[in-house]
C-alpha cells in the first residue's frame, strides 16, 4: 500500500506545486485533494486494521508526508495533522473507535487542538465541556475534533489534563486563522458551549498511564506502543522538511548552477542529515516496541530533540536557499519566499520549539527528573 501511495503522491507533487500559490491566496486546501488522498489511503495509515486501516510504520508515514509537502506545504501539514490524529484515537475506548470508524465507507477525519483551552465539569450523566480552541488545522475537513481540556473536580479545582472527542455537529467553527504562512491549513477556532460528553470519549492521565505501562505492550499492535510524545510531534515537523526540499527543487529549476554553490551543498547535506536522524530514531523506537520492550527515556527524548531541531534546520536551510536565489525570489508568488514564510509558521508550533525541547533534553542528560513522557 505504501509503495502505491508514494507513487501516486509523486504524480501529485508537480500539480500541487503548480497550484500552491493559488492555494495560499485562497487560504484553503481543495476538498478534491483531500478526497484524493483519502482514496489513496493516506488517512488510514495509522488507523487500526479492525476499522479498515493499515497500522503502518511511522517511517512509511514520514516518507509520504515529506514527499507530499514538497509540492505544497499546507497540503502536507493538513494531511499530516489529520492522519496522525488517527493514531491517538486508536488509543481510545473501543466504543469510541466504533462511533468514529464503524460506518463502512465513512471518511470520519479528526482535527485536533491539544492546548487545554477548555474545561470539563463533572455532571450527573458525564461531563460538561466548554471552551474555545485556537488553530485546529484541517477542521473544515473533519467530522470530529480531539480537544484538550482541564478536568475539574467537584470543588472546581484542576484534577487532570485530558482530551475529549467531539463530533462536528456539536461544535462551531469561528474564522480566525490568517497568518503570513500556512494560510491554507484552515486552522480556525473551535467553540463548544456547555456540551454534555460521556466518559468514554475522554483520554486523560489514566489512559496515558495505561499506554505507558509494560503490560500494554502485548495488548495492541506495535505502532500503538510508541511513546506518547512521538507521533504528533513528528507529524508537525515533517512538512517543514518537505518545504525545504521543495524550495531546493525550485531553486535549481530556476538556477541550475546554484547546485554547485558551497552554501547550497552544505544546506542540502544538513537536510539529509536531519532526515537520517529522524528516520534512525523512529526505526529504533519501532524495533523496541516490536520486541515488546518499552523504549527508554533517552531514546524517546532524543527523538523529540531531533524532531524539533529538524524544524529549525529546515527554516534555516530555506533562508540559505533564498540568499542563493537572489532578490527575485522574494516575489509575492515565488515558491522560495512562500516556503520561507510557511517554515517560520511551522517553527512557531509548540511541538517545534527547539529551545524548550533542548531544555528538557539537557535536564535529562544532567540527571534531573523530567517527569512523565508527555512532553
């Protein structure tokens, strides 16, 4: 399936690159592109086989998103966010998985915003959810949303950080997303007011504890045994790599002689090294979980370190490519300046804050407790 998917994406890349400027202006990824990716199985890479998915290796997922993002970074970002959310939902209660994916032929894509901008209050028949969540990428294509919330106890005090699954008919979308880059990911706000939700649609500290427990290793397929800090974070760094590689392709298409410039050669080498680091970490993580071994903290935090640094390196790389291209590359519709803008916005996402992650890595390397694996 993955070979066919990659072959089809290779066909799409020139088309996406041709239309990327218009997509940026319009501020939306075409629904027909989402339909095409769905038909190819991209959104089922992390879906359980019991619900029509392929339970794919994360390296296969990474290759697909990296390649897709070379054509259009915004399309890669939306696809990566929506597809990676299926990994998380696979950890929820089986009843929830049946609700979302139980109807044959249903697409049922899931948007997310994990920042705890909502509150959950206990109620007689479940919990009452209210909040406003910003920057839910791909929400206009989604049938569900996975939203971060603070669970309050009976005294109204914070008791847990949890995620809540909410169907699209129970939330409102407010237009709010209009940045200088990644405009087309359509990350508008989600609003929920006094919605009663059942407990099986929640995933909090208890679910994370079960997921991280050694006993969990034999209960689910290997991909669902990966550390909780892995899939979503890598998913939102990969489009930056595709953006940088697409920028390089645009540069040498305009100026073939630029490939011989030392700064360009160093830049491409850095991108190759960043990809190899990420790939190596994912392979080692999968080797552990396939062997029923809980990946140690050192490997998990190294994977986070290299993922965050990948986004930083890609942003820097596009800057070098812009310098090599000259002033004309700053034209409003030139692919190099668009890649630079999109990489800056990608770096601003919390999972790509290299300084924060390096601080955690440094504390771990120094022997200081960094708490659980939910970084």
